[in-house]
C-alpha cells in the first residue's frame, strides 16, 4: 500500500525530470569551452553607464571584441586568469545589446555572451518637480520581486500540491469490492 502511494506521489517529480522544459527556469552555467565570461553591472543612474567585465578563465591570453548594437566599440587581449572592465553608456529610457566575441586565428568571431541592458533610471530633468518628480507619461520603476524567482516558486508549489493530491488519491483508490451476501451494505473505509 505504501509503495503504491510513493509511486503516485513520485509522478509529478518524474514528469519534471522527463520534461526538460521545467529545467529552463534555471540559468545555465557558463560554457567551460569559452576562454572568458562576461558580466554586466547594474546601470549607474548618475552616469548612465554600465560596467562590462570580461574574466579570462584560461591560462593563456584571450583576445576579445566587444560590440554595442552590432558595431565594435572595444577590442584587445585579456591576460591569463585576469579581467578587463569597460564602461558602456546607455541612454536614459533606452536599451543596448552588448555582445562579447572571442577572436582566434582559426575563427575570427565566436559569440561568447550577449545581454540586453535597459536604462530605466528615473529621469532627472528640470521639470521633475512637475507631476511629483516623474514628469508626464513616464513609467515608475519596477520594484517587485524578480519574475524568474516567482516562476520557480510557483513551479515548486505546483509540484508539491500535485504530489499531495496523488498521495491522497492513492490512499483511497482502488479499494477492494465487497463480496458475498450483503453487497448492498458498505464497509467502513479504513485509512
């Protein structure tokens, strides 16, 4: 009886393992074959800039090419196990695509990482006192929890709820049917 309950309650977990769509909610680790990794800081609202850091993960120098909206703005070489930081200006209310390419003799441009950065900082115009500092037609900054965290929590809660329902159903069904005389009377259900 317990083994049947365990089998029923393991169904949602087995489905999550068999269907890799659920695993897409977690970010993938960096590719170990890449010579460097790219990280982008938050937008500095006073300067309107982000810092792009390239960290070399190999024991030899790695050449790179940084592109901003498909046009090159910085290139060079990163020493072994060192990092290079470049500043990128992001216009207020705008967005830019930052791409990092690895440059080798055999393959001139191999995309390592790409990130889209949006500058949602509060506008600091002279008319900010009007309309309580936000101006007309401007959006408020998003201050809620990250959407990917909420998706992970909802997926986990759904799996636990589905497992509980399967556990409860497996304890009630299927029951043995009464046999012999008195088929009309029902036996009490024992848990």
